[in-house]
């Protein structure tokens, strides 16, 4: 095919934005000429240690629904497998790409390196790569002053409608590679969340109008959180719904509730207020990784380098992964997460805290294991939280969750524990959180791998000892706060010892 006969096209490269509504890249590209909607399946990405079969299953459902949406406006989704640069080069030779469009992406280290390679390819081919934003994350941010105002500004913009029609382009599409062909490990998930935009919209609607009334009080307990939390996190991670859609829907619901008679409002005002705040936190954590990609791999505060790297206890790690630590609340949470792909935030914090403090495991390997289990894995949130719960940020209060107390507080009757740990279903109520005190009733359930109180005291001693001993800790912490700390627009930065005690434990249970 000669250059004269080539059709000039605009590529819309779908990544973690698997929708046609409120898709700025698609909307803008469609105004510039013919659009080829492209999803590049990258086998090498799926070799990374944070990828899993359950992610593949959810992605497959999302792509199916995305293709249906695109076909409805005239052009099916084109799937190509391979290295992104190679796929783009082959497509360019066939069609002549006049511009590449995709949303800005803040994801893992592999995709960051990939995007740099794509940027280089675009530059050498003189192809403009347009990357509009799709959330509140700001690229090349100098500091956090005014960040909140910018976030609200983006969220207030109207939702973009899908293009009315796309010109059909003749191009072959490939089947999505099978999970077995990718050598993805067998996955014990039994109740995987449904992927695709229709499922995401249904969750959003029934949360805001039905399930979410008790959100403020019920999000912390795994007994209630599976129903009372929005469960939108996976859909935000894969982009079947946009952050702006969720934020605007939340605001519309807030106004609706405001106009209700007082007696009809119930607990909704508190629920909507709590949920709305956590949408901002979602982008706040992603912003940290955008500003400093190394925190996926390295301690945020260098004083903690070498603290846990040596002596990693493999037996502790395996017991933790299997939900066999001997602490019922930890084990029930690990088993629930393994089977469902989801867990509420407080319990996510607890299991990471237990691995990091009680078991004294370096955060990186537990974080990678959890990344494979979370259907809603979002690196920007995930690694910031992993470090926060292991005490290596240097700016957050050291918070070591007592798993016995967490069980008593959030599963007092042992309902959640008995469901996920069948070995303890006959355990007397008095011992459901401390089964080692009733050894005759434990059956096959293991004894604790470590004494909880001793593990907690030892970890606290090491962390506080390090902070007290270090002459540079405070100064470095202040720099970290300046770069990553949350603060409202117009307020001065917090300095001094207050930097070590930032706002609450920044919870994010969506």
C-alpha cells in the first residue's frame, strides 16, 4: 500500500479507561477525523509480579462491554497483542497515524517505562501524543499547595457524552490471549466481582440510593462492609466509570437529600459526606506515585532502609498468605480476600500492619501478594498504603493494629470469622477471638505463629527507637510532607513535629 493510499487515522489507545462516556481522549480524537479504538494487550506486563488471573478475568469482561459500546457508534474495539511500540509501528505502516490519544496514566513501574518508550517512538515519527487527564492526578506538580482546589475544579466539569458516531475503519482484531497461555497461576477466587461499565453503573446507583445509607458506620466492619461500601474501586481502577462521573453523581445525590424533609434523610447526609471525602483521598494517594514513582519499590523515608531487609521469615509469610497465622481476624480477612478479591479498607490496613509489625516482614513482598489478590489493585494507592501501614513513610503516626481488638470491635459475635474459618465454627463464643485459650476446640486451626503483645512491643520499640536515634529523621520528614502531605488549599504547610502526625490514618474504603 503506497503512502498516497494510506488512510490517516487517529489512534485512541485505551488503557485503564475502558468506557466511551466521559472519555476526553475519545471525544477529542473523534473531532479530528477517523478514529481507531485500540487496546494493546502486553504479555510482558502480565509477567510482572503484581499481575494475576483475576485481573485478567475482570479485564476480559470490561473489554467485552467496551467493544459493545464502540460497535453501537460504528467502530468496534481493535485488540492487538504485543509490545506497544511494535503494535503502533505496524499500525502506522498500514494506516498512517496522524495523532495518538490516551489518558494520562499513573500505574506501575513497568507501564511507566513503557510510556517513556512510546513517547520516544512518537517523537521519532513526528506523531503528536495527546494525553488529557481523567481524574484528579496532576502531572508535573511542583507542590501540594492548592491541590484540593484543582481536584474540585476538575470534578465539577460536565461529563462528556460519547461520540454520536465513529467512521468504520477496516482493521483486523485479535483475540485476547488466554490466561493459561500467559501462564497465569490458578486463582482460588470464587466470587469475582463483575466487570464492565453496566455493572459499575448499577453499583453506583444502588449504593447512592439503597445500600449506602449506613456507609459511615458500617464501612469498618467486614460483616457489613461487603454490602455497605460502594464496591466501585475495581471499576475506578479499570476506568469503566470515571472519577468525575462518581463525584458528580455523589453531589447530585447530596443535593437531593438536602431537599428532603428532615424525617426522610435518615443517615444519608453522613454517608454521602464520608464517601465524597474518600473520592479525593483516592486521587491524593495516586498523586504520590505520580510525583515519586520510586515509592513502588523503595521506602519513602530513607532512614528505614535496612530495617527489615534481612532475615525475612518465609514461614511467617506463608502462614500469613494462607490465612493460618493463628489469629482469627487476620486469617478470616486473608481467606475472604483470596476468595473474593475485595476487603474493606480497615481490614486491609490491619493485615498489612500485622505482616509488617508483628511478623516483621519487609512491606514489598506482602504488598506484591496483596496486589495480585485485590481486583481493584491501584498501584498509587496500594504502595503508599503498604508503606503507611509498615511505618516507613516517616510522616504518619505509627499505628499497630491489635488483631484481637479489631476482631472484638468489628466482628464481636465472630460472624465473619466463623464464615471464613470453618475450623472455628464450633468454637465457644468466649474464645472465638482467642481460640488458643480453648485448645480442645481448635481442631485443625493452628496455634499463633507469634505472641501478639510481644510482636507489637518489639516492632514499636524498633520504630520509635529509630526515629529517636536518627538526627535526620525530622528534617527529611518535613521534606516528604512538603512533597506529599495533604493540606487544604490556602492553608500553610505544617512543620515541626506535627509533620509526624498527619490527619487521620487516611482511610480509603470505596
